[in-house]
């Protein structure tokens, strides 16, 4: 069958398919160009003619390309056509999954070698970069995956276009060389206007005192933007939601913490992120924001870092969890110290399923709430259940930092972390020691009972004399 007939048949099928299906980049049914590539293009001897036909219809090809439909871009005969890259850049806007354009262009990049008529360095011409930066890309990972493939001069061109077109980019995801960082430092105030994630931008230029001073001044003058940076980081892996309530809550909270700590908002510093959470420091206070908790409530106890705030904020029917605690010393923790902490929790009938050195730390001050006024929030306000244990931990003692996976041992929905061998080992040791303690106590009781019986017999004998 002629190529044009097969091609038009595929287009008609895809058009009909779209009428009854939502189109997705990962839709395996939406992949008939894959069959055309394998069954026609690779087997046909008319490679030059076929390549020209594809290039002449590249707008339609790009429109119906997804993850399972991009084999055609690896077709060597297309690479031999001198108009290919020009036409590709011209019609790239027809590709309907802009956040995945990195996958498409990386397929092209990886298919080229020293025998190809076009070189890898030819892909990211000014024309192509101009087109890419005009696409509606809202995923910094996409940009960073392309950036790593560029030559140094192309990287500079990309950064210049990003600045000119006011792209919202998380530069912390980028593999930046010293010249790239220097360019960002020279234009830090303009980039600060453009990007949402000021925290990442500040980390990129943190070694330049002048640029750091400029961005901190910008943050102090635009406090809502740093709050937006926090909220955006929380939702990076989730759907867009109405963020107004969380943003306003965090703005008031961060302002209050800064006033208590006597520091400007620019002192807020990003520490780390997990799958569902982000952690920040404001002088001696730690702010943690999570999309998920292993357990929403667990028994309050002396062995967690005492929370100043522990609250779920409702957001579109879901909850975002916000916690404020004191800063502790992290780093090297002896396994035996960690076990003793685990043991104290287990003696209160609490199971810690995510036991790890990263989730514990040594107190820098006594385990009490440190605030400008005396605070003693009730367990219910902190979304904790009844308190167990009366110990009062002092400076230097080990506490649990991340309490997301603390459970009452009778909780029917205990969540265990995958492959936490340390927790399994600790639990086995604890049970052995508990059985030994019970055995010792039983022996003691039996001995005491035997001594009492012997004493009674002696008394009875004396009475009979």
C-alpha cells in the first residue's frame, strides 16, 4: 500500500479515536505511527522519498505523536534531509504535550551518531531554542532535561531567552556551570521577578555575597513571593489546587515565627524535601509542610520533639499538614542510642515504623516550647491523642524528629515502611529483652513466694515447740 494511503488512514483513525477518548501522552492505543515506522518505513527501499513525505506532513505527525508514537524521529533517512531540523522547529508547536518535548528531542539526540548527516550539536540552534521557550511548558524538569544536552553557548542562549521571555524556572534542577551561574547572578533581580521558587534561585547564587544580598532584599520586600515558593514546592508533585487558604495561613504563621525569632523573612531557609513534604528553618524553629502523614494522630509522649504547632489545613477536601518545632542537632547518631529511643517508645506501647537516623536528633535545649509567651497547647489542639509517659527530656538527649510513622501498637492500620530492616531488627531485640525481663520478674516472684513460704513454715514450727 502506498505510504500516503497508509498515512491518511492513520490520521483518520486518530481523529475518530479522539472523539471518544481523552488523549494522553502515555496512551498506548494512540500509537499507530509506531506500526507505520516498523512495518513500512524500516522495510521500504524508498527511504529518501518516505522521509520527504514525513517532513512535508510534519505538522500532522507531531500532532499525533506521544510516548509510544515517536519512533519516526529516529528514522535515519529523515536525518539526511537538510530541511528536517528547520521544519521540526517550525512545527514543534503542533506537539500537544509540551511538558514532554524533552522526551521527543532526547529520542532524536540519542539516535544520532558520527555517521548522521546532522550532529547532536545542531539540534539546539537559536531557532529551536526560540521555539522551545515559546511552548507552554510549566515543568522545570523538562527544561533541565534539555539543558543538559546543550553546548555551553547554547546554554547561554537558553538562559538569555528564559530571562527575556520571563520563564518560571527552578534553576536548582539544572546542571549549571560557573558561567551559567555568573549570568544568573548578574541578572538575579530580573530572574527573581520571573520565577516562583525564590528559594531555589537563592541556593543557586548563594556563594555570591552581592547577589545574595540583592535577592534577600527582594524577598524582604516581597514576602508573599517566598510564601508562594513554599506552597509551590508543596504541590510540585500534585494537581493544581486552590491555594489561597494555605497561602494566607502560612503567611501569618511565618510572619509570627520571624517576629518571635527577631529575624526578617529572608532568613527562612529551605532544608530538605521528601516525597510528600518540605522542611524549612527560621533561625531556631523548624517548619514542616506535608501532603500526607503515616498517621494523623498518635499518643503524645516525651520522646518526640515538642510541637509548637501541629495542624491540618483543609484544602479542596484534602488536608495539608503543618508542623512547627524547635531545631535539633542532626548528624552522627549511634545505633545503640537510636535503639534506646525506640525501646522507650515501645515501653509506652508505641511503634515507630520509620526508625532511622535521619528521623532523630539531639536536643539543643530542653524539650519544652520556646516562645515569647508561655504556651501549653492541649493534645487535641496538636491533633495528638492521650499523653503517655512523664519524662522531661533535657538538652543533649535524643528525640524523634519525624513523627509521621508513630502508632499505638493496637492500631489496626499500622503502616510499615518498605524494607526497614533496622526497625525489624530493633523490634526483634525489644521482644527478646521484654521476654527476658518477664522471665526475670517471674523468677523473682517465685523466689519471693518460696522465701515467704519457708518463712511461714519456720514461724509455724516455732509456734509448735
